[in-house]
C-alpha cells in the first residue's frame, strides 16, 4: 500500500511539474498566456492531492495544516487560471500580476509538498 501511495505522490508532483513547466515556457517566450496544459497540470495535481489526503488504512498521521494550506493555494491557482483565461479570451492577453502569481504560487505549492514535513 505504501508503494501505491508513493506512486500517487509522484503523480501529484508531476502535475505541478506540468503546470510549472508550461508556465515557464510561456514566461521565457514572453507570451504570458494561459495554456490548456496549465489547466491539465492543475487538474492532475489537484486530483492526486485529494487522493493523497484520503486515509489509506495506514497508521500515518496526516498533517491537516499542510493539506489545508496546499488546498487553499491550489484553489487560488485555479481561480487565477480561470480569471486569466477569461481575460485572455476577452482582451487577448493576461495581466502580468495574474500570470506571475500563477508561477509563484505553483512553485510555493510544490515546495510545500516537498519541504513541509
């Protein structure tokens, strides 16, 4: 069961890697756009995170403060992606504050996943 939990953790981190990687590509190219790949990365990370937060029948104690913090950040990233995509459809560009916030919060959320014990 522990191996399966580690596989789900890997999928969770890969979701953040997809989201952050797509964001970095847009930042380096100077386009500052929201892509479908960012949405997919967020969905993968979110679903895997919810699976990780479920009790697995182990004796492990869950860090609910960490889970709550990551969930709030994930919801904020999702809101920023939605707002940014809407603005992108309407005006053709994403405001800089929204775009940079997505990248920073994604990096913070992945960092919390790895560093907070």
